[in-house]
């Protein structure tokens, strides 16, 4: 049977080029007159992304919006075994833990079962055994698998040759790089005493990441209402001056291009719904502020928090983003001696209500303390996953600037 490919499931030339390259069918791509242009686009795109992430992200977004249409497309004649291999075998496929992946696995299993029946009918024992092996692979994929020997050998070789291959990003907060830098696919818990400026600090990071690295931030911030005030807080950091009620012209396009604020008033604050919504907007940085606005759906808060932090970590991999969780402490006691006598001392992750998982599961933990009289801010870096690579534990002192909401040393 002649192969047929339905490219309606991809959204632009770049994605078509990636898909066409992956299944090696340039001559079958209809509607593209300039084959050299497709080759060039594909080559540049593959060098830039190194994966089929864009295609998977598009399909994930489409799945959330219209599951029926997505499945209809995936079950069309376009979904032959070559295309199924792309979805099933690409490393770190963002669809690997979604309902869509189960449909893809069943499609592949059905294909090989059909081929096995033909092999049995024709008496082709070699083809029959091949089909049996492929069916076993699909069944194994449904329960997970270890990295292949070839993958581990390649990672060891690259590690010896190049070291740790991490894209490390500065927050561009004065002097903080020595203690804390950002990496995608990580989770940071940001806590601190009441009034220490946790939300403002998270906003400062988001604005700097947009400014210096062109990152896009998605925010779930039910407490930062009304939205006009929150947008002003973001804008004044970018503009370097207060704009609310001044009549001054503001750069609305820059804010709108780099920030998506989830409308928290029209949805349940269920963690799965929050993460699915955030995924639709393809964040580089996702800020959940604050944690206590998330709806608890289990009798055991300890178990619930542990499960949610695991889901958030998995989300950071699927979305290829960094996640900041703002978490309020509940166990506060005024210090009776020492530097903080008569005040609330700096808190740690164990002071957050519900679970010791607040310390064990995040990659990084920052705790803020602020002297309201002097505006001195202490950033206590309490956990860094890759110490000496992305930072180290310690304390970094800053000065809060009220006019802009920023920080200086």
C-alpha cells in the first residue's frame, strides 16, 4: 500500500519540516513547493532544539483542547509504524505521561498484531518473531523501562568529554549568582516570614528572566488581585518607575508578550487542572503563588503534598520549564535571643505546614527575611541541587527599593 501522510496535525512549516525529516518522506510532502527550503528549515530547527519537542508540545496543547480530534488524526493512515516510533521512542517525550501516550501505544501494538497475523498466514517465521518482539516492547513500555546500554555509554562518554551539560541562567538579582542560578526542569520553593516580600521576589525573578533571557512566565496567583495591581507591579519593575495612576505611557506589549496570568476566578484550584492550564501556555517559568490556595483533595495532607510535589516535578520536565512555588510558613515563634531577638527569625522548609517533603522533594529552597524598618532583605539559600554548579547554601543580603520593587546590594 502506498504511504499517505496527513500533515494537518502540525501547525507551521517548521513543524512540518521536523516531521518530514523524522519519517524521511520529503517526496510525499504535499503543498511545499521549495524542497530545499524545507530541508534548510528542518536542519536549522533540529540543530536548535535537538528534539521533536515543538511537535510534541503542539500535540499536547491540541489534546487538552480537543482530545477527540487528536485521536482521530493519530488513528488515520498517517499513523504508520514509522510515525508511531517517533512518538514512542524519542527521549524525554513530553507526551510520555499523558492519556494521549496510551492511545499511541495501543496503535503501535495493534499495528504489530496485524503484521503478526499476516506473518502467521504466510508462514514467515522470522517476521512473526520480529512482531512478537515489538509487541513485547510496547507491553514493557506500559510499565516503564531502564535506559538502554547504548544511552548510558553515550552519557558516560559525553560526561567525561564535556562535563555536565546544563544550561544555567542568571537571575540578574545583584550578587545572587554566587548562591543561586536557575536551570530548567527544576523546582524552587520560596518561603519566608510574613511580609518578607516573597511574591515580589518571585516577580523580580520573572521580570529579569524575561528581560535578559526572553523567558515567558505563566503565573497562578490568586492572592495577587485585582489583576491591574499585579500587572502594575510587573510593569514598574520593567519601566523602573511607578506607573499606577500616573498617566504615564507603559510598554503594555512587552508585559503581554512575556507573561500569562491564569484567570484563577474561573477554575477549581485543583493541582492537576492548574498544571494542565499552565502547560497550554508553554512556560519557561511557572510560578505558583501561593501554595495554600491549592485545593487539598486527600484526607492526608502529608500524602497529598508529597504527591503534588512529585506531579510538579514531572510537570517541569514535560514543560521544559523552571517552577517556583511560593509557600507560606505556619510554624512561627518569636526569637528570645540572638540576632533576631524579639522578631520572627528566618524560617525553613520544615516550617511550612503539612509535610517534610517540602525539604526533601524540591531542587532548591530559598527563604526570605526582611527588616521592615531598614528594608534590608536576607536571602537564605537553604538547599541547592547542584552545589558549586548552580550555587551554594549560604546567606546573601540585599536592599529593597520601594519605588521600583527591585533589589540592590
